């Protein structure tokens, strides 16, 4: 399987607190990333438990840059496209999923 195809599938999932912590850390680590994310995406809004009572979980993907060591965490919804807006915790790149 080529890396392009494999990158379409999620690597793992994370809870809402884990996602929020990863995004806050990435936004604080890279200059200008907070402004870029604010300009290109909208927030997730209130994230509560799913209908079945389990905590909300978010998909995490492997970053195609940086030797595949970074992880893409959901930062919001893309403003111009119908997609999730993700941020890499290692290189600070942004992607649509």
C-alpha cells in the first residue's frame, strides 16, 4: 500500500481533553500558528458526551511530513471546505481531513 493511500486512514483516536491539550501545545510551540488556525478554521463548539454516554473521541492521523513522526490532531472545521482542520504536533503543518 502506498503512503498516500495509507495516510487516508486514521492512526488512532483520542479523548477531547487529549485533543485539546495537543492542540494547545502545538499552538504555543510554533510562531504564527495560532493566527493561521484562527484565520482558516472555525472552532469545534461545545463537545460533550455522545448519545450513548461515552466521552467524545477524535481521530488522529500520521503527518505525511517530518518522517511520519508527527500526529495530526483536529483543531476545528475548515472555513472554506467541508473538512476537519488538523494541526501536526511535531512540525506545525496544517491539513484538511
